[in-house]
């Protein structure tokens, strides 16, 4: 980032699809003066089963696009993109505030009473060295059961937050975690907060469900404040792009973002 970046420049946010809107909502709630740009790479979703090389290339493309739109900071609102691509982006843009996602292992390890924590995330996140390092660092004293969720992101992309198919899929993922005695569940993918209400219906009330959107929004606030680039507002309306057919995202925006907006094709 040029050190002269204007505080009223927008924050650029991207994800493999619409999941990152769960993070965007938290940023909007905490930082209403900030103008927001969002790219859904829905033409390449899911990232969860793609190679790290492929995801790194997508991170480069999406970051370049958001910077060309004047972004003063980048948020990788995607756990899978973060494990594959955040290090390279930080090397490439050393002056730019770049914020990634991380499954909430530390707070979950502190919260569990049973000593058993479940993690729902993509295969890519769970297989990564970054996730292994996170467990080594914060979860030595607890048992962590990991559960990849293939197919779930596609249901959420389609706006199926409560369908019978989504429910059946989720039930299959949650059952082994319950059988192992987990009392704390980490949502390690930004798509999953959208199915939290459905998930709650499948869990005993005593089980805590932890996601990281609000913590990431606070981290964005701290980074911008440290660089002296918090916006004074008023914010411009959020702008959206998709690398898939824009109509599909436009259709689910009222459900996931809370209001309708135009979605442009990613050039
Ligand atoms: N939303 C993403 C995450 O946080 C990735 C989902 C996917 O594309 O597989 O991991």
C-alpha cells in the first residue's frame, strides 16, 4: 500500500464465494464508516478441494483486482485461501494491511469443559501446515476432532440454509463429533456461520459454537487504526463482484447480506 493511502479508500474483501459475507457483515457492523468492496470467486468455488498452488494464483488475481479498485487493506474472508495464500500476499505487498482467517482453536481450547473440541472446516484448511501449527500452539491439552464437510459450501452458495439436503449433510458431519463427546464446535469456514441456526437444531443446548467473524472485524479495526487509516465516513454503498454468473449471487444477497445489491461480473 502506498503510505499515502487515503483513510476513505475502501477495504477489499474476498472469498471463494459468498461465505465471506459472514465476515463482511461483522466488518460493516463494527466499522460503519468504512466503504467495502467484496469479490466472490464463485466461478472457482469450492476452494476446499483445490490445490494450494491454484488457490494462491486466485489470491494473486483477486488481490490485484481489489487493489486496482483502490483498496487500502485486504481481508481474506476465507480460511482455505488464508492457509494457502496469505503469506505470499504479505510478501508481495509488505506495506498493505492484510488480514486473514484462522479457526478459533485458542478460544475453543479455553472454553471446553469436556476437553474435546470439534472443528468443521474444509479439507484444505484441515490438511494445512498452518492448521497443524495452530493445534500445536494452542490445543496441546485438549483432544481435537476434525471434520471436513465436502458438499456443504455448495449448498450455502445456493442459498439452501435450511433445506432437507443441507440438514442431512450437516447431520452426517456433526454426528461423529457428538459421538466423541465434543462440547465445543469451531466453525472453521466462513460459509458455515450462515447455517448456524440449522446447526443449533442438531446440537444439545450445552454445546458452544464458535466462529471468528467478529474477532476478525476487531482485528481489521486495530490494523487500520495502527496505520492511521480508519475512515471517517460516510461510507459508500458496498460493491460486489462475482467470477460466476452475477445473477446467482444477486439472488442470495438479500438472504446473506440483508439487502439487495447489484453484482458485477469480475473482469
Ligand atoms: N469460505 C471458505 C473458507 O473459509 C472456503 C470454502 C470453499 O470454497 O471450500 O474456508
